[in-house]
C-alpha cells in the first residue's frame, strides 16, 4: 500500500471543518495530520463537535503547527477575507491549497471589492487560482496548486446553466436563478436571522440584487462559454439544515424540444460521477450528506421556457465534498474516492 | 343593533372550514347558523377540531339542514369537482354563495376540463360567478350573487402581476412566478407526499408546467388588463404549515426606475386595507393567521428585471379570510370587519 | 361607556412585549398609553416587530416617559434581575404593577440568590408580591398592588400538581415533572443553543437538577397545600416555536381510581375559564396563541402511578396572557375579557 | 480474501429496509444477494428509494426468489404480525434469521396477545429467539439462529435501566421512562397523525399506559436482572425525523453518589463499541445516522432520584444498525464492522 496523503485543515470550528473531517476520516488514502483552530487552541476536536466522540480525537492546535508537518494538501476552512492572508503565506510551499472561502473565486481584486465590499490584499493569488468545479474545469484542477472551491449556490446554478450557455442555445440576458438554501449556509455563528423562532415555520428572500454569488455564477459561466451573460440570482432561506434547490428559467434562442434538451445535458454529464440526471423533480433530502448534484431539466412549450431544478447538499457538493473531489483530482486519485456516501433519508 | 347575518358553512372537516369558523366566531355582524359535514354527521365540530373546545360547540349536520335555516350567505368549503353540484342546486336561492373551490374561477367549462381533467356539470354557473379578488374586482363583488373565491397561489401572484400588466409596462410573454407554499395548501388528508418525514427538513418543486393555478393566474390578469399574456408558474413545497411566498420576475417594456415602480404600486394599493406595501423583503410569518398580503417590489437595473416578493397566509388571504372579505363586500359591511387579526409571530 | 384602563408596558423588544401588545390592542377596556424600550428609543414599535405594520404604530420611548402618563397598570416585560429595580422605584405609585420576570416569584431574597445566583436588591418587594396564578390565588390577586406573574414551566406544572397536593392524596416526595418547551421560552436573543441548525430536527434536555423553575414550582405548591414537598423538574428543548407540555408522575398515598382522579380535578377546575379538562391527550398546538391550559389526567393501576399531561402556550398562559388575566382581576373586569382567542391550528 | 456473507432482505419498502441497504452496501464482508417486496415486485429498489440512484440498483423480487439464493443471513423487515409467518417457514433453513419486527421479542404467545391484541401463530419460535441487545446478551446472540431485534424505545430504555436493576440498587416498582421519538418510528405509511401539519411545530404524548414497548422493556430487564420489576413508559411524538431521547427516573434503595453511579455504568459499558458514556446531556442529532447509544447519568441528592438521559437513532441502533451489529456477532465478524458511521450533524 502506498503512503497516505498528509492533510492539514486550517479552521476546525465551523461546519465546513467538521464536514471535511466527517468525509476524510473514511477516505482510504488520507491521513489528517493536523487541525488548527486558533480560537479553541488547546481544546480537542470533540469539545467543539461532540458527535465525533469515540471516532476522531485530535487536538486543536495553533496555526504555527502547520510548519511542523510534511503536508501534501491544506484545506482552508476560513471566513471570506481571512483566507487570503493564509494563501499569501502558503502559496510558495510544497503543499497544494484548497481554499473553501470566496477569496479567489472571482476574476480580479476589483471585482472582489465591488461585491465583497472589502479590499483584497493578495492580488497575485488570482493568477494561480483555478475554480474548483470539476465538471467544468477538470483538466485545470488536476494541475492546479491553488484551487478556489466554488460557493454553494454557484455550484447548484452553474451546473445547470453552463452547458446551455456553452452550446449557445439560450438568451444570455435572460438567466434567472431562484435559489432556496438551508440555514447551515449562513455558518454556525448564532445571529438574529438564524435564531430558531425567526427561521422555523418561516420563509423569506434575502440579498436581492446584491448577493455575492451572483457575480460568481456570472463570471464562471462567462469564462466557460466565452459569452458575456447577465445573471439574476435571488436566494431564499428555508427552515431546513442542509440543502440547496435552484430553479432556473431560461429562454431558448434556437428551436428547443424536450428531447434536445435531454440529449444536451446527457452529453455533458452522462459520465459524471456526481451529477445525476433525474427524470423526477428532485428534493434536497435525496442528496443529503452526499456529494451528488441531482439535475432535472424540462422545456415548457407553452411559454417557451427551459426550466431546470438542481439540488445539492450545500455543505458537501457545495463545500467540503467538492473540496475532497478536487483533492482527489489534484493528487491523482480516483475522483470519487472517499465520497461514495449514501444519502441519509429521511 | 341590527340583525346578524345568518351564515351557513358547507364542509366543516377541512382546514378551510375550521379557518372560516376561527374568523367568523369573532365577527361582530355574523351568526354561524349551520355547519354541515356529511362524513362526520352526528358528531360535533369540536370532535373534528378539538382546539375549539369551550369556544364553539356546534353539531355537524347533514346537507339537508341547510333548508331549515333562513340564511344570508353560504360558504362552500368543498373539494374541486364537488362544489359545482351545490352551486347548481343553490344558485336560485335567496342566499349569496361564496365558493372556495376552483370550480368557477376559470373562464369556461372547456378551460376547466383542460386543466382540471374532469368535466364540468354546470356551465351556466360561469356567467354568474365573479372572481373574488377585492383589490381588482371590488365593484363587481359587491353586486355578486356567486363569488368564486380565488386560489391561494393566484392571490399571491395576481396582486403582484396585475398592476404591471394593466399599466402595460412589462413584457406579456415573460411572466415568471416562482412560488413556495406551506403544506396546508394540500389539504388535511394524509398522503405520502405530506407524510412528516417526507416534508420535514426537505424541499422540492412539483406540478411543473401543469399546475392548475397557472391558468387561473393567466386568465385573471388577462381579463383585468385586456392583454393576452402567458404565465409560467412553478410551485414548491416548504416544510412549514402555512404561508405562500411568490417571487415574480418581469421584464419592463418601458423605462423603469425604482421610484416609478414604487409609485405605480402605491397608486393601486395605497388605500387597500389588506395589502401592505413593504420596503423590507417580507417573510411568511409576518402575515400568519391574518388576511394581509405583504408586497415588496424592486427593480434590478443590472439585469433590467422587475422582482416582486409577495406573502400571504394561504388559509386566510388565500382562502377563508378572503372569503369573509368578500362576504363583507357582498353584504354591505365594512370590508375589514372581523378581519383585524394580529399576526402570530413567532 | 366607561373610561378605558391606561396601560404602560416597560420593555417592548422581547417576545413578552409583543405578545402583550397582540392581546391588549383587542382588549375592549384597555388603552396602551405608553411603551418603553431604552435600547430602541426613538424607533417605532413596528421597526422592531414588523408584523404589526398597519395595526399598531406607537413610538418606543424612554423610561422617563412613564411619569408623563396617568397609568392604571404597568407591565414589566424585562429580564430577571432588571425588573426588581423598577419595582423598587414604582411600588409606591398609584398604578398597579404586573411583573413578568422571576424577581418576585420566590419566597425570599435568600432563596432567590440560591437559585438565580445573584443578589436581590429589593427584599421589601417580596411582602407585597402576590403569585399571579389565578386558579390558585384569585382572591389575593384581586386585591394585589404587585403581582409576580408565574413562570411558564411552573404554570403548566403547578396546575397539575397543586390539587393533588392540597387534597393530600399523593406522596410529597415523589413529584416528577418532565417538561418540554418551545424555543421562545429562551427569549429572542440569538444564542448558540438557539441557532436554527442546533435546534432543528434535534431534541435535548437541559438544566437538569438546577433549573430555577424547580424551586418556583415547589414553593408554590407548598404554600398552597401547606405541605413540605420535594419537586424534581427536568426541562427539554423542542424544535418548535411555542408551547410547553409537562408530563407529571405521582404516587397516590390513598386508594385511587380513574373516577376519583377525574372528580378531584373537576372540583378544582370545572368552572375555570382557561383550564380545559380534556379526555384526550392534548397537543401544544391546540392551545397555540391562547390563554388555555389543557389538562389530561389518568391513573395507571398497573404501576400505581398518576400521570398528568398539561399544555400551555408559554408566551400566553405562560406569560403575557396570564398577565392580562391578572390585570382583569386586579381591575375588576371580567376575567376573560380580551382573552377569548381561538387557537391557530395548524 | 474470504467469501462474502450472502444476505437476503425481506421487505424493502419501509424505512428499515432502506436503512439496512444504506448500511450493508458499505459493509466490507457482505453481499446483498436478494431484496424482496411483494407490493412493488418488478420495480427496482431506486423506484421506491430514489436517493439510491447510481449507488445501488437491485430489482425488487417476490418472496419466492429467496429459495434461489444460497443465503447466510436473512433480515425480516416486515410489520408486526406478518413477520411470524416467515419465521415459521424459514426457521429450519440453513440461514440465520434476524427479525426486526416485534413478533418474537416477548416471553410468550399469551403476553404477545395481551399487548399486541392479536393471536400468535408460531409459538414454537419463542424458544429459539434470542433478544438481540448485544450489550446484555452478547454470548447468546453469537450462538443464535433466530434473533429478535429489539424495539427502538426498549433499546434506549433498557440500556439505562438494566445495569441499575442488575446491581439491585434501585426500587423495582419505581421505574419511570419518559421517551420522545421522531416520526420515522411510526413507519413510512402516511396516516392522519403523521400528516405534516399535524406534527410540525407540535408535540404530544400517546399510547399512555398501553404502548407495547412497555412490556418489552419490563420483561427484558426482569429477565436480565432476575427481578420482578414494574415499568411505567410514556412515549411522546417529536416534530423530527429520527431519534429517540429517553429520560428515566429511578429511586435508589442504597446509598447513592454521583461517583458510584458513574462507576457502575463504566463497569457495564466502558468497553462497549456503541455505548458512549457522556458527561454532557446528549442530543439526538449527535447520534443521527449511527449505531451509537449516548448515555448520560446523574444523581439528584435533593430529591434522591437517579436521572438518566439516553439517545439513539431509532432507525439505526433502534433497528437496522443493531440488526447489523447482531449479524456481525452471529457470523463471527468484528462487532462494529460496517458500522463506523460518523453522525451527520447538523
């Protein structure tokens, strides 16, 4: 048996950190060498995530411990704005970096500033960063040293939009993405808008016209298709823990039929390990806990509109799972290694 | 004090029946004279709805009892397809009829058959029926003998779409309604798709391209505006009890600004007792239990799209509350009498 | 028509404040004269509670405004430890005081210190304070100048325990109260343990052996029955907004039968306006939004145990509703005035 | 590598069936040879459980197919009353049987009839059946040909009660079990009491004094301890999918301390692979999807009561997971093989 891949996780206290551990401790080729959490340094991982008691008992260490390990891959599970500093410090190291924040997903520091409302302090990083959506950029990811792991909403939307744009069969200025997400998308810090009685038995929209994932979706499909499109994205908050469902509405520019649409997507995703083209409208629970993206597409002749419905687990295919998928590609492993998780339903 | 209005409710076992009672027992001008429920005849209302114990203790009687009372108004709280027979039997009586089913909301028996997949057995009823959305058809409702109470989704969508269509400022062939509803919209009969573990912590779309409320929305806004529009409507099922949130996307055909949009809606709804034009994106809980429709509108310059977000309680403004609002109009009462309910939040 | 009762509410931002308003604006004999909220002074009530838009539009003022009004009753909707200072300042005023905090519910400052872990700064208040559970202390409440409104858990438990203790038919040292509460019981401040993903689809116990309501239950049933009992109380956190269900287990010391048990409770509560003795196990939703306490009792011959199941809405009969019930008694009104609310179910 | 264990699953449509598959397809030593489902014969497993698409694609066959396979173990995932007929037919076959129904958990056909209200048609089966709770009956399970897999509530309660009874330190006639369960415990058939709006944001007790698991708990702890105890068991229905939390109240008959209590349980469960003795009150989510039983114990000196709080996933340690644990023991595998699942939280 070959040597295990040594992995470091920077940032252990959030949902992304605990999901990375949940996946990686069953990954046959991986050894979690070190986990840092400056705010809980000295405690143990199970103190923060008691569900791991008896399963994974690592200490939480300070960032300085990273240098004491011979690491192959480092995952940055940190907030936007914080991650960039670590990328700056580590980009010339031997280990590969997978950044789960939004800091290197966009095209430039100026676009970043416009949508994230803060200055970027490491513009050089943008050149190295590869957008880590394997279904679109597999070849580049395999060679990447720094992967910017996609946002959760963008993952669900881009998988639906990109093939249609690339084939040039839809109106570039009529791309409506109506998304609904579970609350873990907002992180594990308690806030007024995630207080249980505020969310429970309730539903609302938020971030209308201004959500940062708008530009991420738009830039990526443009880069992939070579077109200049304009994306409208509206997120809504579901009273559920996990899961994103995105409903997209597009206008065909060429004659469209149900069959053409179906063939088009089969050509793109027919052999993908994690995209399931489904003929029934999917629900978020049928991918819960897994790296699957389930995608339903249909054409409404009456209104001449293409409708797509895609679902992912925002913490897995929308974050930690996709990060591991990227790691597998970067390290030359089988793409689905450690990711053959069965959905937990109900 | 003037004589009370004598009300009969046909169909007491469903959510609509219990909501009518919840509202009417506090209505100053109304006396509930009789409640029928053939399937539970001989039992008492509290046997079916135990929450009313000590509050409202009426017997459930057979339909034949209707004739023994001198009624002013009869509410039909019956399933689609069942209601039409009662309208047929009762249309020449002295009492006014408010039908909460979908049997007389559409324009003709043939349209009904296309979307409801069953024959209509009382085509004459269509001529008498007035669509009971007071904000659009108040004058006609006041004189109506038969009101077809609107569907829940249509109420939330039409209020947003109608003014824009009427003013001719949006593309008639680009009307996208993405709606999300609570489970009570499916009625109180247990079915596989409303089984708790199926719905809880889950979310899905349904009825894509085929939901009956599509044609109801389209026909009503066309009738109101005199235009031939084409509506795309996609419902989704929320893991909540009550409430509908509809997000609509429209393309302006004339120069649009945030201010113009705001003025347009203020002109239509500024004096409405139950439409609240809100400047924060609304949530369904802020109207729970009440007859309010909260409506938020905005214009996205970047994508040149009008976005509206409207919320109602599907059982109140989407059913029983609007029925009482219609009754108030038909009987010459103050439109909000008995409907000044405060939302229960949280 | 007689002059309205002028009411002041001190503390408008919490759930108790908004529930007081929800109830009082429909109370026929009450005028809300002033609402204070030092932390949101200068804003309006609807800014904090947007569901009231178009219904109740009062300014939020500072505490100094209290003196500018000729008030009959003041409700203190403040945190424990804060309320006592206001009682100290206002106890010699003409208006009556209903304190919804826990500051004057116990027997003495020393007991308070033991269970609340803080010093009490107004021990004189304990002499004036009457425990505001009308079903047990109606006569005293009518004459009270200061009412200590009961805690939510105690309300649900004491109603079940007190008659059995008073009649001397159960073992005083075997009083087990297993309670389950909705999240609003924890207030409207976002905390880690009320973060949506922590509570949703989850369930846990908390405060085992140490919850403050233990001593409140024990002292009140002792004071009422003249016995020295010992209460074991265990609260649990439900993933619901509102409602408490308490299951009590007691051992009879005399021969017990289902019929004797039933008669005993009928004697105590048969004429109570807000206690419903039910013959089916109640659910929390059947009292939601109302001042009802539904109580089910049964005797298990096999294990010789009395089991009671009681449900209330923690924000209404467990807080604001009971406060209004107390106000009605203190002001000589009909006890149920303004409180004939129908449960909202589902 | 040794030959795989050939497994048959009889009854594929319920939650137990899908959980068995979820666990077994990752079990290194197991091959699922055949799955039957008479009601869905001819369809595929993914038609009933679409979450398995792309993961496990077996046909659903009729019961007659069982005979065509050389099976080592058969799991009966069938309703109570149905299972006994299959045990009767199969008990003399070579394969081992794990029955997940309640048909062979009790001591005799007459006890079965008293609590299940139906006749038992295979009384001979009771002699062969071993109660499949490994923590108590490991040695017997290893040699068993027929295992009666424990009920979900009993698993959570017996683990807490049995050591205390066995050691003779608690009053045998004072065993109070207050349990709260998720809705999957009621199966996947839609019923009125599991309709989403009935359960959501609600909570109630049920089956008071009569629930079948009462006698299962009582008989098992009696058999294990050699005592004649009397158990009071009250189940409640939580608005969650999965999980049981049982709070038990017991009276010590000997001097008790926190330390003695802790030592007692450590002696019993200190080396158990699936019992985690926790020092913080557990929540159901921290075992979700796994075979863990988390157990918290404490002694309340004030009321001289032992309190235990135990949590399990009712579908895993309370059903399919424990069945696999039993299979591992019966087949001489490592007890935790295929069961090292990490909880999915949130």
